[in-house]
C-alpha cells in the first residue's frame, strides 16, 4: 500500500524535520525520540527524509550503519509488541 503523499509532504515541510535530516544536532534527539515512539511511521519517516535529501540535493546525514541499527531497533520493538 502506498504511503499517503500528503503526510510525507507535511513531514518534509516541517522545519525541525528538515533540520534533522540535514544534520542539525539540535534536532536529533527530538526526531529519534519521535521515531522510537512511532515505529509504525518509520516508512513515512524515511520516505520524507529521502524527499528532503532529494530537494536539498544531499545525502541523509545518518550513516548506513545507523540507519540499519534504527531499523533493527524498530523491528525488535515491533516483535516485543506482538509478544
């Protein structure tokens, strides 16, 4: 099922989210906490981050290892919720 475009755009237009994606350390805790609290929104989060990167012609500030770790953490949380 495709992600709702209006939600992706809303997130991608949020100045604090854009700051996070572009590497602002002041926004890091806020968005990593949000993602941890809303693991079901991870696809939306990463799709919006990709959009921000595309619009700003840059790569996400998160190293691939960290992205993989975030996905693994989310998967673990989801497994715990199902148990």
